[in-house]
């Protein structure tokens, strides 16, 4: 694996932990994820340069071993330090036998998704039509006035 693939591995690990353990404070965890991403990107860059200088990047088994060690380190740091609302890290929860359930994973996916359909949903909600009845009555009264004006004009022309 090259550096870009290892960088993608860091992002995948962060997303996987955030999905499996979704009960985190939003602001703190995004900052934590950014710091973890920056730290592990630096580690990946140093390891890539070091392996290139030593000429070990030509051996596939060395690349696999380094990638495996990186993944274990990334997951350990995420599980051991990721803040949770109940002040228990995911690693402590795993040691206590609390595994992520299907409901936790669904909640985690919902927390990471963005609703692109928010415009259509809000248009159909009741709160956006609060003054619609008043405006409807106002337009009907304007139409009646206009009709009365036309009938008055017709009457004046006929006379």
C-alpha cells in the first residue's frame, strides 16, 4: 500500500469507529477525529519516507506488515481515546463486553449522513403555511373588489 491508500485507511477507521460508537459529543469528536487524522498522516509520511530510504518498500510482506501495524495502532488510538457521552471509551466498553448493536450502527450512520432533501421536507411541513389562510382570504377579497370594479365599469358603459 502506498501513502494515499494508508491515508484512506485512517479515514475508514475513523468512520468505522464513529459509526459503531455513535454516542459522542458532536463538536469534541470532530476535533478529535481531525487531530487523529493529522497525527496518523504524519506517522504514515514518516514511515513511507523511512521505508523508501531503507529500500524496504520493495518487499510486499514489509508493506503488509506496516499496514497491519498501522491499522492496529489507529484502531487502538481511536478506541482508547475517543470521547463518549457516558465518559467510557469504546475500548472500556469492549472490555466490559458491550458490543455495538445493530441499532447503534443505524444511529451512527444517521449521525454521519446529511439530508439533501431538507428543502422539500420543510416545504411540506405545517409550520411553513402559518399565514397562508390569511393571505388566501386577502387575495379573495382583492379578487371580489376587482370583479366589482369591472361590473361598475360595465354598467357605466351600458348607460
